[in-house]
């Protein structure tokens, strides 16, 4: 059998075998029958073709200001309600929950830091008490 004469998306020649009586493989064949077969394959769990025009969240939603842990809790409660009503997908809800966790940690660290202002912290860096072991994975010698 001959090799397909088409080129892939990356510009390299296709390495698949051509169909009998054709110069192109199943994936590059321009016939309507093969296009329908590829479409059926996608619907049945083959290659997933996604549209980037579909957004999970509307673009006109108001900005949310997270200044206190209560604000983060309110946002999470609203997100859970939207997820349960089917207004947003689970992937978007998961992203909101993750970023909310980061914001909550930042708020907590900021409040702890505000309570310690005026406190002087000294760091004493001492040499190790034992020699540093040789790293077998090091590619450059130690100085």
C-alpha cells in the first residue's frame, strides 16, 4: 500500500497508509462518506472537537472584592448554589474554589502580619554542624 500524500497540521507529511484506490488516508480523504464516518467517531467518544466560543461564566458579572473571610465564604456559598442550579459548570466552580482558598490564605497571612508589625525578627544563619553530603545527581562540582 502507498503512503498518504497529505500533510498534517504541523506541516510534516502524513505517515498513514493511503486507502485502496486513493492517494490519501482515511483521515485526509475529502469524500463526504469519510467525513461522516469521522464525525460519527467524534460523537462516539473519538477525537473531541471543542468550541472555544463557549464560556462557562458570563462576561458581564460584577467584580467581587474579597477583603474578609466572610466575603470568601459568601462567594463560595454563591458558587455552590450556582453549581447546584446548573448555572456554571464544575470546572469553573472548582477554579473559583481554588482561587478563593488562595485569597483566604492571603487574607489570613495579612492579618497575622498586621498583628506583628513593630516586632523585629532576626535570622541567624549558621554554618552546618556536619559536612554537607555529596549529591550523586549534581552535574557540576562544588566550589
